[in-house]
């Protein structure tokens, strides 16, 4: 089901760009630049693990090709190559539902490649423009690090004392380094004589699982999710 959703989004993105490239005012504007910001991350676990948002930096390269103006809407294709910190930070309670001093953070660093449709409204060459983006995103895990507190409350000196007795995540190796999902967001852009300045917020929903999800595995679901705020600077290569 998740693969069908991703395939549908990719097909709609491709169709939208291809169809708009055939009508309206033709443009051939290619821009390249850099982006940077912060992501707020959680992992959707089934069964559930209590978490707080894990903050991490994201930065990378952005390429954008604007192909057409169609009834006041600027249609563009945008691709990025980003290095992004993801993972989760646990909000730990014991079996008596009491918050304890134990801490645990899992840092997962990815190389991510969003492939996005960019639809803008406003001034394209000089002035402000609002835009929305949506499309598939691919990622590959490059580093994985666990951090836990020196205080590690256990039951009978053996098993971590956790609400609902969910402890299988500790030390569990990521099984699927490759991941895929859907990204979507909104932003605003200021175009000037020296380039384009963008501020944007987006949400990423992972459709794949970090860990195995067979009946014998501890988690039926373990998908990345993040809220991202970033700024981007682009300069025109062709116009």
C-alpha cells in the first residue's frame, strides 16, 4: 500500500510537470544553490514509544528548473541532495508510569534526495512569491549512533524498567538503510538582482521501516518522520 502511494505521488508529479511544459508561457530558468536549516524528528513506532522531538541540522544543494508560467502559476522541477540528521529521543517512564532520569537518543544521519514539483504564485524575477512543493524523497543511512545516560534503571538488575515493557529498540540494528517517503511544504521567495532567497517549512513522512516488521520482529512499524525549517539561496545559471 505504501509503495502504491509513493508511485502515485511520483506519477502525478511527473505528469504535472510534463503537461505544463506543453502550454502557457515557456520558460527555461535554471537555478542552483545551497540550503540549510533544522529538522524536528520522531520515529513512528508500533507499538508506541514515547518521544520528544529530536533536533538536528540539515544542509545540502538545491537545483531548480522553471519550465513555464501557466495562468499565473510558475511550474518548476526541484531536486536536492541533503545531509540530514534524523532519529528519535525518548521520553522515558517506568512501569509505574513515573518519569525517570534515564535518557536515550538514537541519531540517524542520512543522505536524502527529494524530487519535488514546485508551484509558485507571485513575482518570479523581482519581488515576492509564495510556493508549494510536493513529491517523493529517497534516503540512505550513513551513520547510526546510540546515546544513553549513565543512569539506566533496570528491573532486577537485568532489563530496563520501561512503561509497557518496550525495550527491544535498545541496541537493535537498523535493517533497512535505504528509505523512501513523501515530502510536502510551503514557502516564500524573494527574488533580487543577486539571486533568490527562500524560507520554507516542510513535512516528511517515511513510508518504509527502519527495522524488520515480520511477525517475529518486535515492531510492526518504525518509520521516520520530520518537520523541517530551512532557508535556501539560489542563483540563476540560465534565464
